[in-house]
């Protein structure tokens, strides 16, 4: 690549990063997805509110600085902040838990997380060498440590914590069933399964990263889900599906093939990145 091409590439990368960052901070109106699941995040980062007769559960908090946006969307969904009883997360990266400490303080909710996530949340950063250098976030204390496969229940609503590490050591996917218009549906909130700058070769702080990624691909790939709701909404076209639902498409969120496709695409991208790193290419 010549100098002009390199400069252009850097300019395009910087422009893309700014656009992404803007979307992560851009407010979007909250909406009901299916059953008792509501979207209360921003345009580029998801936060899911699960309502129950005994209070609500918030899954992910989005990035540092977004707490007021998420809290406003919770209230707009008809839920008082004091009625948010539990906080759960997909993984310990700043763009998903950066606002967690503030929301925990404002709601008084209990934070539940997998044991492998606890240390990263406590120090304010994921434990893994990463070339993208994810920013630190405000440390937050886990109130209840969960085990892999543990089922939690609030107000008759049950979620299962499924450890799917790789993206971070504590990456946790969540599964639940909803009944929508008399129809039972399996919902999966998969943790991110992208490499996202992680060092795959010679990662001193996370030496088992490659094996963990492969196990997580297998585990998620074997799961069944009618509805997939991702931490980055664009990965599952969550906002696009919401628009189609508002336009009258009843099953806009139902896509039984989506989880398998996401896993398949991520596995291919992972193998390519692993080969690149093993070959020492930049």
C-alpha cells in the first residue's frame, strides 16, 4: 500500500470509529421487543429491561456516560428506577458495563455475575491482553456470584446464565422463555463472540483464550433460539426488526436461523484472525 492509500485508510478508520462512537451515545426511544422484554439502550449499544411482577431486571448498562439515557428509557418504559431489582451483564467491557456503577447506585439493585466476571468488574477492566486497549470503567462490586448454568428467578421469570468465554474471560450468555400472544418462544442474549483486538497468540493474562473461544462457539452453536438479542444491536438488526414490527410484521424478531449464522460467521472470522496472528502478519 502506498503512502496515499495508507493515509486514506487511516482517515476512513478514524471516520468509522467516530461514527460508531456517536451511535453508541445516540439516544433512541425505548420499545417492547416481545413479551416482557424491552429495549432501553442507545442506537448502538443494547440494554434490555425484563419486567416481572416483583420488579425488573436490567441486562447490560452500555458505556460510561450513558447512565442518564438508559435511566430515562427505563422510566419511559413505565418502570421506576427503584423497581429495578437485579442487574446482570453479558461481559466486562467498558461499552457494556461502563454505566453500571452509576445505575447500580441510582437503582439500589443487586448485581449478579458469573465468577469469571467478578474480578474484571471489580478492577474496572477485562483481564485479557488486547491490542485495542479497551478503556477502563468505574469498578463495581458483584453482590451475588453465579455459577455456569445457574438459573435465577424473579417474579416468576427465569433466566439461565451460560458461560461463553473468549471475548472476555467472564463472557456470559443468557437464555429465557417468553410467552407472546400465547406462543412460547426461546430467547437468547448471546455474549459477544468476536475477537475484537484480543491477543490470541501468547496472551499472558488469558492463556486459555483460544480454547475458550472454540468451546463457546460449540456451545452457542448447539443452542436453539427463536429470538436472538445481541449486546450490539446491529449484529441482530434489533432496531431494524423493531421498525418492521411497528409496520405490522408480527414475527419481525423471530429468526430461528440467526444464532447459528452469527456463530458460523464468528468462527470463520476467528480462524482467520488466529491464522493472521500465528503468521505474525499485521
